[in-house]
């Protein structure tokens, strides 16, 4: 599959209920149609992670890829995503003043407990026909 050069790509844990909820939220508040999505478990997701020198079996982080620019992980990815959203999530961008180590510490606490607190699906989310164009895999 060809990666769109004019879209930001969000890689997420496709079986995580919290992550799927975040993707749904991003889609709803992506008024400028900036984002595309792929699960970390998908062939494309694994390929994109490997190309950036990360372990494709490490599924504890949201990853934002800006083609031709950079990629971001964990809390930094969440803050970068929030810059382009409408609604209350856009306020997250004001948390840049918190040191990354502290932000990622909080992020890791949630990531390490996400299945226990929010549950897990047996398989990755299947987008509805209306949302299929937002997903790359």
C-alpha cells in the first residue's frame, strides 16, 4: 500500500479498547481530514515501526508519523495529534511545558494498565464502510 504523503499516520494498538476510543475521537475531531490510521498489529503498521528502528512487537505506544518529516511516540505523539484537532482535545497542546520524562511516565502508567482498566478486543477494529478510507490497512 502506498503511504499518503499529505496525511499524518497514527499507529495504534488495534485490540485495545482505550486506543480504539482514541482513534474514534481523533476521527470525529479531525475536521481538516489530516489523519490516517493503521493498527500496530497490521502488516503495514509493523513495517512502518520497523522502518523507524523500533520493535514491531512492542505495542505499548501510539506512534504518529508525519511522512517526510518525523515520527513521535507516546505523550509527544498525543500532544502533536492534539494540535490538529477541534474541540477540547486541542487544549492538550498546552501540556508541552511538562517535561517529556514526566509526561511519558504518566503515559506508561496508563499504557501498562490499559487492558486491565479498559479491556481488550479479540481482534483489531474493523472500520465501518464510511470510515474505511481513513484506514491504511
